[in-house]
C-alpha cells in the first residue's frame, strides 16, 4: 500500500457531560484533540450514557451535553474534519454493549479499579451500569474499529479489557474488531485539585475551589490560584512527592507558557508564592480568554450546535450500524 491509499489511523475519544469542563479536562484531553485532527481520522463523543452511572439532574445533563459540544468546538474541533457526536444519539453503542456484556466475565469486571473507586465514592448507588461501564466503553471503541484511543493512566485498565473482549470475540466467531491501542500524548499531564494536590482535579468535585472551570472569569481564576494549597517552605521547586501543590502549579504554568521546569524555577527564585500564583493565574486566564469568547458565541447559536451534532450522529451511525449488523449476524441473531 502506498501513502495515498493507506487509511489514516482512526481515533476515538470521549468526555462525560458531568459538569463544565475543568482545566484538567482541557490540559489532559480536549487541548490535544484538536491537534490530532490533521494526522488522524477522529471521532469525538460526548459520553452522556456513561454519565448516567452517577446520578444526574436531567435538565442539567441536557444542558451540559450541549455545552460540552460547544466547548469542544470552541477548543478547535472542526466538524468538517472530525465526527463530533453525542453517545446516546448513536443507538448502536448500547446494542453492541449488550453483546460485549455477554462476552465479558464477572471476574474481569470486578477487578476494575474505577469500579471500586466509584463504588466507594457513591456507596448509595453502586449500580449495574457502574459495573458494566467498561463493556460500554469497549463498545464505544470497537464499534468504530478505532486503532488508537487517547487515554490517561486511569483508563489503561479499561482499554486492556476492551482488547481482551475484542480478541475473545474475534477468536470465538471470526476476525471482526480491530484491537485498539492506547495513545498516550506526552502533553497529557495529570492536573491535580487546587484544594488537595494529591487528588486529581475533577469537574464533579463538590469543592468549587478545587478546580478552575473553562468558563471561569479572570477574577475567579486569579482567586482560585491565590487560594491553591501549596506548602510552607516558600520555594518554587518541582518535586511531586514533597511539594505536590507547587509542582501542579508549575505544570500548569509550563503548559501555557511553554517554559521548562528549570526556567520556571529560575524565574521565581527568591520571589515567594504570591507572585508565582498570580503569574500562573494570569497565564491561564490569558489562554482561556479566546476559547471563552468562542464558546459564548457558539453556545448562543443553538441551531448550529444541534446541526453539528445531528450530522455527527448520522456519520457515526453509518459506521456503527454496519458493525452491529455484522456482529448480530455472527452471533446468530435472526436477520429478516
Ligand atoms: N485532572 C485531570 N488531568 C488531566 N486529564 C484529566 N481528565 C480528567 N481529569 C483530568 C481527562 O479528561 C478526559 C475526560 O474525562 P471524563 O469526563 O470522561 O471523566 P473523568 O476522567 O472522570 O473526568 P472528571 O473531570 O474527573 O469527571 P468526573 O468528575 O465526572 O469524574 C479524560 O481523557 C481524562 O483522562
């Protein structure tokens, strides 16, 4: 095969509309998605079905879903290049999910650390969806025969399960699914909570000072960084074990200024945390301002967002429905 006829590798990635995106979501995921569009065939999904594993307020989930799409567009996802869609708009995901649930073992699902973590976090709602979540995630990926899945460290176990289930299905029936590989972007740093730098920054955190939202204005951003938990030695030095708060701020500052850790340590040598926190806040606010402008403009045009999502769902369905038909046939479901 020559360069022209070779199919570009396909990427699938998703984000849950469980709240407004944080700086963590942006740095770890969304920021990189736009950059992947030139090289890969990309499918980006607002994972509203996954969001249901935790109780949601229906009106908020609806609003967050449209907002998520608008934010992805504002962050540079180009619907002319990539397929942007909402998971529940492509029913084939749940159709394949059932088949994959029937090909996943209780033991392997029980070993998932996210299940254990989320069960501990929501002891009053340890539901079946939380348990079978990795089978739906496998369906999300396998239904498009995605080659690559950009994942953080926290998702590698789920991706491994998707590969195992795909392999099992291919062996039991016939080659059907591409075995997906993880695509770890170097820039996909893990951003920690500003209130507790040993935990990751999360959009559903109940402490509003723990995260910076993509929609926070400059005052809120500066205030949150000023309050960020650091330590008492007053030295701007990168040391995750000893100085997790300061190290987290260095990472964020580095992402938005392009400066290295050494340059940052040098820049703030002998200056204390006040100056440093202000500089981080300013850098973040400056970087988010143009995205926020785009976001407001796009979100105000509901018809445009819905048109993108309608076209995205149609394009995704065209690929996904074919896979499901093939799978249904292979497992012996009667086709009329
Ligand atoms: N703190 C983070 N640092 C770097 N990357 C992060 N991601 C999330 N938090 C950070 C990445 O964002 C993408 C989408 O995540 P998700 O919405 O599917 O679920 P999540 O990882 O559970 O994100 P949150 O914000 O923590 O959501 P909630 O609070 O609902 O659980 C993923 O690629 C993730 O790695």
